């Protein structure tokens, strides 16, 4: 089995591509060892001690290491855990009967029904233009709400904590949304 790696805009995060589907649907972000207990793979990665974030995408796993940790030292250990997991065809998540479960998706902010057309345009642009680009960088972006011209988004994976995420939000996503949806005045991360 060959696992490819790709750099991301976040120097603390590498994207690992195992050459197979990781998540059949959706994504999953683990920001703490406690959250990672729901997944044998995420739990093993956090068990390395230097890992501060794990993100499962459709066909990749992004891993973030602590500040000051070099990928030169951590990469081999991460690859070994990924290789063991995928070659053994282990489950990605523990069953709920084991006391762990995958939490339900966070609820979005309550959008005003009067803004339904605007929200539909925003969601469509995020799905078709923004999410694919962000996934290429090892992360994801999730729509959380629209209120009085402000769009609220949550960055995940390599994008969370990335030094260029503010520029991506303001110079990329905000400009795109303002261009196509004039009612948008600002984009904020939550």
C-alpha cells in the first residue's frame, strides 16, 4: 500500500492520501484527544503525543502537529499508523455500544426564513466553489449561518489554525460571496 503525502498551506499540517475512501459521506474533525476516542485511527494518531489535530476527508487524512514539532520526525510515525490501520481494514469509528459515538453535526445558527434565497445561494457557492478548493488543501469549511449580511463559517482540518486562513476568508471567500451575493457584507470564522 502506498500512502501519498501533500503539503498544505498550514506548515503544521500534512495531508495523507491512502488511495482509498476514508469517509463515505461528510467529514470529521478531531481537535482533542477526548474527541479522538471515537475513532481508533484518530486515537492512535493523538497517542503519538505530538499530534494536535486529525481531520478525515473523503479520500484523505490531515494531521496537525504541535508548534515546534518537525514533520521530519513525526511523518514516519504517522505513516506507520495509517498504513497499519488501512491494511488491516480496521473500522474508522468505534461502535456506539463501546461508549463512544460520532457526535451529530453542530446545528447551524438559526437563519431568518426571509433570507432563504440568499442562504441557498451562499450554500451553493460554498459547496461548488469553496469546499473543493479547501479540500485540496487538506481541510473543510462548514456553513454555520447568515445574519444581517454576515456569513458565519467554521474552518476544519488544515484550515483551522492555518496562518493564511484569515486571508483565505477575507480575500478569497468573502470576495467571492460578495461578488455573487450582494447581500453579503462580511465573512466571519466561528
